C-alpha cells in the first residue's frame, strides 16, 4: 500500500486488516454548539479498529490567539500524543475518513500528517457513505495506543500572514479561497465578524472538487485548477478558507491532480480579519 491522496472504498476493503494499515474516523459536526456529535457517532460504530480525531480538540489548538484563526495549528507535542493514541507510527499507511460530506476534517488530518513528513496518508474517497454503499463492515473496536509520534511540524509549508500581505498587489490566481461563493462575495458571513475575502483571491469552493460526494477524476481537477492558476506554478499558490480546514480539501484535490507544492494559509479568513486594519474585498 502506498496511498498518498485518495483511496476508493473497494480498494480499502480489499486491504482491510493488512499489517500497518491504520484507520482514523474524523467525523465532526460542523458549526453549532454540538461539537461532540461526531465522536458520539464513532462510539456507536465505525470502520474496524478506527480511532477518532476531533477537529477542535485533536486537529486544532483553540487556546491560541484570534490572529491564528478559528482552527489554529495544534501544538506539536500535543499532536504527537494524539497520533500515538490513534495508533499511528511513522511507517504506517493511514486512511482518514469522515461522514462523506466533503471529507473536510479528514483532509485536515491528511494535511497535518504531511506537515509531519508522513507521506503514506490518504483520504477515503466518498467517506463513510461510500463505505456503507459497498457493505463495508463496521464495529466498535478501538486502536491499540502507541508512543507519541516522533514528529516535527514543517512550518515552511504553511503560509503566514506576512507573506499574504506582501502579495496583495499580485494579479489574481495566487490565492484560492475554498469557502462557498456567497461567503466569498461577502453576501453572508455566519462565522466571522467581517464578510468578504482577501483582495486578489479567487474562489474555489470545495464542493467544486466533487461529483456525487466523491472527488472528480484527476485530469478534470487538473484542468479546472490550471484555469484558476492562470499560468502560475502550483508551488506559488496559497490556499485559504474560513479557518484553515476546508483549504486542505483544495490542497488534496490539487495533489491528487498532480499539481504539487501549494501551501495553506493556516489562519485564513478568520485570522485575517482579526486585525480590522487589513483590507477586505467583496463581490466576485
């Protein structure tokens, strides 16, 4: 096994139980006060042996300041302990999944593991819905914990606010925003104190990466992203969203399409507007 972006439900089923395969359930309730709904669903049933990763508690560090966004990067030592609890070691093949509603939290875990230098990590294409559609087994077993993962987060692969500010004068195509179009245009803003987008950004809603809940073919994704990049190399591109979660979905889509090297602005829109002196754009 050497899955590094996506894996289909039939392919995963064929290797279920293989040595070194670690599954992680990333189901989380997005928004609202019920942040434990995903964990409670995991307790009832999940892919065999899968542990659960909570978006707020395991894949973020909510203690950090507003300038780091609504889902700040987790502390490296704490995240190493989380990976150990999930049974993940440096040589394992990890497959993350969520409910099948876009694989947002699963893509976040995928990205964080890549920041740790862990290449053999993939997202279950179509999530739990795709697994259940082929009759994949479920149980309530849990992984065997391991020592903390020996990691060091590679922050050179994370775009910082200073870089974003320095590039505001560039022609559009260097920054892609994964939020829904009405939020990008500034027509609505249910989560952050200011509506709109970073000047110069182009909109690539994560749902544009999907057809019937699964990722589009790699060739089609490549064609669509190259049209947005306007001739730029992928390594020159920064990906943003509301809080650094759904941007991971666009990165996963680009990597699956063979467009390697884009980086994520981890603080994203929520971190950007924590300083009200920063410019804001609205409209398309």
